[in-house]
C-alpha cells in the first residue's frame, strides 16, 4: 500500500497518528510514495504534495479544515487534475489514481525530498505572488511551471520529464504500443 508521508507540522494539524513500521514504496503504485507539507502563502493554507521518486509536485491553495480532514481524497482529486493538465493520457491517469485509493499516513523519512520541497515552496510563493496572489492565479499553470525546474537528485532533469518517462515507459494498452509524447 502506498504511503502519504506527512511532515510533523501537518501530522499535528490533521491529528493523525502515523502508521509505524510501514514499508516504503508500494510496487502496486506506479509512482511510489508521496510527501505532504502544510504551508502558508499569502495568508492562506496550502498543501504541497511531492512524489518521492520523481519529485513531481503540486500545490492545493486555500485549504480549509474540512480539506485537511480528508487529505487523502484531496490528494487524489488534485493528482488527477494535475496529471490531466500535464496531458498524461486518461487511461494512464486512471491507473495511477486507482493505486492511491487506499493510502497509509506515515512520517517523512527522506531529507533529500524535504529539501526539494523547501525549494519548491519558495518558488511556489514567488509564482503565486507574481500571478497576482491566490485569488488571481491559475494553480494548475503554476504547478506545471514548478515541475519544469531541474533538480540535482534527478540528474538535472525536470520532475515533469522524469514523471512522463516513468509513466509512459511502464503503462501501455494491451496490444497497442505507447506513443511517447513529450510536451514542454
């Protein structure tokens, strides 16, 4: 079962006791485990989700208490929206999202991912400000922009590029080869 690895700050806010002794990276999930952090940008709560192996990330703006109470559902809803905005084929999105219907909530355990998330949080704040603030920005476009940045842990590739390579190399429709599409 894949994990949603939450920062201490987020675990405290959502009031969830993390599951101890859970194995990392579920083979049933194409993208493995995800990290989640709670930020404040322009006086609004923001959830930042980052995929552990690809560093693909997306933010959810204007988070309220009911959203935090159903963090797993919020994650799945916004994962679907962001993958669609990245022009990932619908059958691939369906397969990816189905793997995250049941998730365990655990503690973070990879400092490299947390460091990348800190960098992404700073970029997110600047992108939101440059777009005119949370009410004026298109968060899907900002998320897409966040994922175009190269990362040292990814051999200076962008997380969008690594995500696309991973998904399109592992998912195919039986009897039909995958057409590889790379959009920048």
